[in-house]
């Protein structure tokens, strides 16, 4: 079932030079899905477990790290981004980048409000 | 190129000229064929009609506002009514006119044609986006008919959430829905520009109009959802009263400001970027010259889109944000002014060594360049932290954004409508009348908004129903200008309608322009091109145009 | 450069006669172009969703930092077992959705329908548990608004809880937590409900055999949507349920 | 033919008032105006440059004169020029503006404080000496005045164009601005942030008086009780003194001399005690528990008005010794039964 992602029977249209990022289609096997699924379940258990230990400031960091890891593997495998064109990868990146802009730039106000006395 | 003349206008022999027998307008008949169309050109026409409708409603409110401000006393209407007037003026003009104006009409019509595609990537979503716009517009009108809303278009919390009893929820919902219309338009454009370009149409062969729309679409897709969530929070706050924005319950009213301006600052670039695209096309065509520094102009659009996301806090400099944060945002604001300066100078130098003619679109484009320069540079006043203290929330800021939005965007919109009118309808507008309209608009505009800069520095606050008598003279000047401006806007409305039936037949390419949209018949076929074109030359290649053989024109007689 | 007109459709039709499908729309040169455009469009839509939830996530982040104690106490009122089970259910639902995409791609109609049904059932299970949690909040007067009651946080001992009592001003801030809890999970649930509606439509079309001949774009794009909803929950779960689960050690 | 009388009247009116620029009536005004003139100069140069280019090129390269365009690709040098020069100018505007901003929002140490409370649709000014004004503010010339402002409801904005100052008045948080008037006279006070129905009626008059006149005005318009005295009364009547008595065994920290000091909180943070801190500690006490104390103070959110909070803050600012606190406490304890158990968390 699985094809190599590059250079196989899917066509590269010579006339359509405008789409060099044109990616061939890739079918992910159930085995990969199952592995990802198992990892996700394990991570869920891990995050519940980690929440019960007092690690101070590291609790939220670990929780978010696990959540981010889960999110990334869902995006890469369930959502096929690993096998997609660079355009899609950049698009996904852009979404999270803008979210970070929203958070960090807004926080630049909230964090430094107390610095001055006004 | 024998006898020098003052025009490039190249019309077919009017005694024999005919509109193409088959085109997108007569392809199907009946109202339903329009309401259920998936043709991007027909949707563009639907948009054109609906935004014109809302423009004149918004304009009527502007007229009423100026009329009230003719005298210092609050004599024409009550304070509440006045507040509803400027709120409606703002909401209608921004969300229902400026944001969709160029992208949803000209962009919708032209982007597929310019990149050699048969339609946008998602025609049904395009139609859906028009329906969402109509629903948003209808809800706004509903709020208006039910008694109006007086939050100001900025919906400042906690005023909008706890202290007003007008139709805030209806209006917020209207903006939410209209916002999704804009998201879908932007999404459609991005996918179309990435995926639907014809063979040979590389990124750097695209007209700058397409680049500008690409940049604006990025802003629409990434910015608008944040406005949507801000509006939802306003509605929930009103319904449940929960206090995210209420300081007595532990919330922060500035959080709303952050979320709101995260969209609403990029929104001004959503409004102006497509206008800049129009100006690039017009200036190039009427000076018969490739745009000076094509790449710089293209990248400056993208730079504006990117930097546009990093400057929103300059709307809040005196609102109690951290002073250090204000420093960062002020610096970034200065940076975002640079790409606009690049564009202005590149347009100017496009004229150099050109062969310039002065048709109506070019006059509007000149108007744009002058007014946008003033509008842009007065923006630097407001981005400069200390100066902002004196100028913000006064008529200076009103004048500034009207210079950018009306002097800039509306001029560009009119330039574009005149420029592509022959393509969209197959007929010419009356040239001398339209030149008069362009001049009247320019004079009216200057007279309306120049006095407001002075008023602003004198300290007259915006959104004031009554004002101290010493400000009257300048306000009278402004109202007088608004009257002239109103005439300037009514004129195109009338003669363009007239030209639909009586205008001269335009032929395929009356301006001898290079874009792919001009190489096909006017009005175009439903499928745009009988065969998908191949782009084998750069954008704005006037040599190619001159040597192009007749059979390269896609034409169905 | 004299021949400025080509006919790529004809060329491609020669190269790829097998790809001519009834779902192919006229304005796309090739089905491949159509499919890529569809998936790219879906991704852009998901970007808007990221920014949409982003606003809520930022509000959460801000108030959690300002009113940490209130958020911890309020968060401890949520049931971790229910939340964890729901996470597992949603992940499983996503797993079946991924398998459904695979089944469509390898053109196995019955498997596709089966996986779609399983996805849907698990989606409903998630919403059922969520509804139960909402109901519990309702009974405890933890729904923000007029009936919101903070006494449980001010005097937990009277309710048989081992929580650290909150000062009244801090206890009021628990309302912010619950508001964000309902806003975020509610917005997430709304996306689930819309998704389930689309799933029904997809099941009917799948049963009809629409997706068994190589035309998988709707399944694929809906899969993206469904996984995105998963991801939102993957972040909501630790943020809302697991803020600080060891109050005595604190 | 002459000018029509209506128009003439307008012109006279306009020219008699400040025609293009407002009067300079504070020490900040000249700084603001010089930046303004600099920015206007940039704008004029920019506009004339663009206009000159447009006109020159339009005349020299119009079709009749220049029938065939010469294609030019661009010029990196020229483009770099009009990237770098505007950037440089804009950066100057940034630095200059930032310096001015910090000047306007950083009150000098010797400034005297006046409290402003904004509400729909009026301004209340409260002088420490107990003078209360509505939609008016009397200030002395030659003395830096700091305004500590708060809103009872929505955003307002306190603007005196002739002084070139403006600051948003925020609900739930003090904001400050300062000025030093230079010329006696009366000036406009505007609310510039849209605040509802009568936004345009939320105006007032600033009267700058010579020091002698100001002294006279102060004596004439005193209400007889200073803000601090009023605050002391509230302090006693709300039962604050029961815990904040200054005794070693008191349940609340000693408040004498707390203003201006640095406090360590139970959360570990170290904060400077200023007006904002004092106000917030009264409304959200559990977030401002001084290290070594337990979070037993109830919130006074909704129980004291912003004016009352100002009185309390002003009282605490001037509280140097606990003598009077303990005195009041003894009287109130002997006079009646135990005071309201205000320090105890309500069940």
C-alpha cells in the first residue's frame, strides 16, 4: 500500500511549472496510525501521572511539552503533514507562529506593566 | 506610434463595434441565475452592487454627522442619535465597505483572470462568502432599524458590555458573520494564487495587484478570527456578565483592546493593500512602463502584511499599557511605515521615462499618491509616542485615517472601477465627466479633511456631538468640503449607470494594458479563456503587447 | 514566443486518462490540482481556527497567571478520570478517522463506513461525558452567572473537601476559571457537534460509494478538521484539568 | 463687492481664537510643539517631493512629448535611498517621541498630587486639602501637579490640549499624568475617549492661578476636612484599625510608614507600595498578603466607592505613626461591644 513519497508514478506536469512544490500523494499505513495512536494514549496516561507529582514550575512545562508532542505527532501523521509539500508545512508553521505573536506581543504589555511606577 | 496624441485610448470603430455575443453577463438570465451563480465575475458584480448600497448608507450617516457639526450646539439630533450615527457610519464603512471593497469586487473579478485561471479555487465558498456578507449587512441594518447601536465601531469594553442598552449583540453578531465572509474571500484568494496559476505564471510574473491581494488575504485569514473571538466574548459578557473585561470581577478591559486591535490594525492593511495593487496596475498602464522596481513593490506588500501584525498596540499608547511595551510597538510602527514609502517612490519613478497619459483612473491614482502620502506621514505623528498623547482621540486621528482610507482606499477603488469598467461591462464610461468627478472628489476631500488636522491639534476630541464655538469655522469648512465630496461620489454612480446602456463599446483592450485579463474579450466569457493561456513574458511587458499577434487574443465573436 | 496558448487539459488527459472523475470541477486543470487546492484550503481554514481558539487560550493564560490560586482550586473541581477518559475517547475517535482516510484511499467501502461509524459513536460518547460534566457543574452552581456560588471555595471543609480555603476575593475569581472552562470546552464541543453533522453526511455518501473510486478529498479534509478538534482538546485537557493536582504538597 | 458678513464673522471668530495651534500653557507644550513642527516639516518635504516628482514627470514624459516609454527595470541604489532615508527619519521620530512620552508620563519628585475621578459624564477633582471640584480644576502656576486618576465606570480620557497632556482614565486602576502650568488663565478640559451618551458634555475648565491666587482659592473652597481626615474616618468605621492597629500582636501588618516602602509578599514577590498597590490591596487582599501574615482580610470590593478609596489611600500615605489608630480603637471598643469582626473570613 505504502508508496515512497517521491518520484513514482504520480505525474509531474511539465507544463505546470508553476507548482514546483507539487507533492505526490502518500498513503499512510494503518500500522503507522496504530503506533501513533498507542503513543498518544501512553502520553495521556503520562500527563495524568505527571500532574500528580509536585514538580513546582515544571508541572505546567511538562504538561505543555507532552501536549505539544501529542499535537505534533497528530499533525505529522494523522494529518499527513510529514508527507505533504513544503507549502503545507509552512502554512501550519505560520498558524502557530501567529498564535505565538499574539501571545508574546500581548504579554510584552502585561509582563512589563509593573516595571514602571506609573 | 505615429502621431503623438494625448491618449492611449484604443477603441474599436464605434459604427461597427459590438459587444461579444457570448459573455458572462448574458450567459444565463434571470435573478436566480445570479443568486446561485458560481462564476467569480458574477459574484464580483453582486458584491459591487451590495457594497455600493452600503457605501451610500454609510455616506448618508457621514453627511448627517457633518450636518450636525455645522454648529457648535447639539441642535440637529440628540446625543444618543448622534452617537448612533457615527457608530453606524464606522461599522458600515469599515466592515461592509472598506474591507470587502477592492478585494471582493475587483479582486474577485480579476485575480483568476490575471493569473490565467478559469475561476477561484472554491467557487461555492466564494458565493457563500457573498451570502455571509449579505447576512452580516442585513443584521447590521436590522440593528439599525430596531433602534441602532452606539458603541462606536471600536466596541470599547466595558462601555459596550455593561453600560449601553442598544443592539450591541445583533451588531457584534453581524460583524462576526461579515468577518467570516472576509476569511473565506481571503482563503479563496490564497489557494487560488498558490494553486491555480496558468503555466508560465511564476510568482514574479504576477501582476502587483495579485501580490497585494495575496498579502491582504494573509491578513484576512490570520487576523479576522481574533476579531471573531473578541466579538463572541463581548456577546457572552453581555449575556452572562462574567467579567473577562470587567475590572470589578477581576477581568481586564485592556484584554479586549488587545484582541480587538490585533485584528483591527491589520484590518487597515487589509483595506489599503488591495488599493495599492490597483494603483500599481493603473500607474504602469498609463505610463506605458513596467513598474519601477517590481520586486521591491511586491515584497513591500508582503512586508506590510507581516509587520502589520506587530504594531496593534499603537492604538493603546495612552490607555494604560506598559510604557516599555509601548516603546517596542512604537519602534515597529516606524518600521511598517517604510514599505509604504518605498511603494510611493517606486510609483513616482515608474512615471520617469514613461509615456504618460491622463485618463480618469490615472487622475484618481495621482490623487491616491498625494493623499496617501499625507495620510501615511501623519500616521508617523501618531506612531511617535509623545506626539500621540496630544493627537490621539482627536480630529487629527479622524483626519489621518480618512486620508488613508478615503483619500487612499476610496480613490484607489474608484481608480480601479474606472480602469476595469470597460472590462467588466464592455462599455466605456464618459471620459470628461469622470475627469470632472475625479477633480471634484479631490478638492472636496482636501477641503473636508485638511481642517480636521488643525482641529485635532487644537484639541477637538473625536465623537463629540457639541464642541466649543471657537472650533466652528474649521468645522464649517469641513462640512462644506463634505458636500462637494458627496457630489464627487454621486457623479460616478450616475454616469457609470448611464454608461451601462449608452457607453461606447470598449473592445478587448481599450487601455492597451498588458495583464492577461485584457487579452480576452470584454465582458469576458464565463470560463474566462477559451483555452488556458501560457504566460511567456514578464508582467507589464509592453514590448510583448506590441508584438502580440491578433490570434493570441482569446475571443469569441 | 508566438504560441501563447496551450491546451494543458488535452495534454494531461493524454497522460492521465484514468484520473477523469465525475467530481472533477471544470475550473481545475487536473484532479490533482483540485485535490491539492482542497487540502490547502482546509489547512488555511484550520489556521483561522488556531487564531480563533488562540484568543481564548491567551485569555486563559493571562488570568491563570493573575489568579493562580483560584484557578488551581477551581480546576480541582473538574474530574480528572472523566477528562482523561474523554481524552482517550477523542484520541480513539481520531484514530478511527485516520483509518477511515486510509480505507477511502485503498477504496475499501465497507471498512470506510465502519470507521466513520466508529468515529461518530466515539464523538457522541465524548459529548455525552462532557454533558454529564456540565450537568455536575450546574448542580454545584459552578456555572458562571447569577447562580454562581463561591461558598464551596471559601469554606471547603463544610463540603467535605480537603482543598485549601480561598479568601473571598480570590474565590470570586474562580468564576473566571469556570467562564473560560465553559467558553473553551463549549467552543470545542460546538466544533464537535458541527463535525458530527458532517460525519453523518459523509457516512451517507460513503455508503453510496462516492469515496470508493479514488475521490477521497472530502474524507481527507474532514479528517484534518476532526484531528484539529482533537488537538484543541489535547491542549485543553492539561490546561483545564491538570493545573495543580497536588494541593496538599503545595 | 465685499466678503459676505457671515463669512467675515467666521474669519474674525477663528482668527481671534487660536487659529492653527493651541496656546502653550504648560512646560511640556514647547517640547510637544517642537516635535510637531519637526513632523510637519517631514510631511511637507515628503508631500512636496512626491508632488514635484509627479508634476515634473507628468510634464516631461507626457505622451505628446515622450511618445515611447523607455523601459527601466529599477535601481537598487535609488530604492535603497528611499528605504534608508525615510527609515532614518522615522527612527528620529521614534526616539524623539519616546523621550517626550516618558517626560509626560514620569512625574517629577516634587509634584503635588491631585486625585481625579471620572464617571459618566463628569469629572471630580479631589485636592488633598479637601477641596472638591466638579468639571473644574484649579491649579497653581509654576508647580508640577501630578494627577492620579481613576474611572468609576468606563474608559474616559483626561485631556487638556493647551497643556499638551492626555491620559486615559481607566476603570479599576490608577493612571497618572503630570503637568506644570506656565500661564494663568482658563483652559479646556475634554473627555476624549468615547464614553456613552453625553460624552461631549463631559468637559470642564482648568483654571491656572498664580500662587497667591491659588492660595486664596484653596482657603475659600475647603470643605473643612482633608482627604486624609476623611480616610481616617473610613479607616475607623470599616474597622480596619481592629487588625491594622500597629500592635505587635495585630492580625494585620502595621501600616504606618508603609507608603513608599518595599514589601515582601507571601508569594515571594517584592513590591513597592504606591497608590495603586494600596488600592488593590484593599480590594483584592488575598493577592497582596504581606509575608508573615495570613490571608484573612475580607475584600472591600463594592463596599467603598472610588472616592472613599482615594481618601483611604491618602490617609495611609500620610500615616506616620499609629498613635491615633490605637486611640480611635480604644474609644470605639469602650464605647460599644466588640467591633465588627471585619478581619475574619466570612463563612
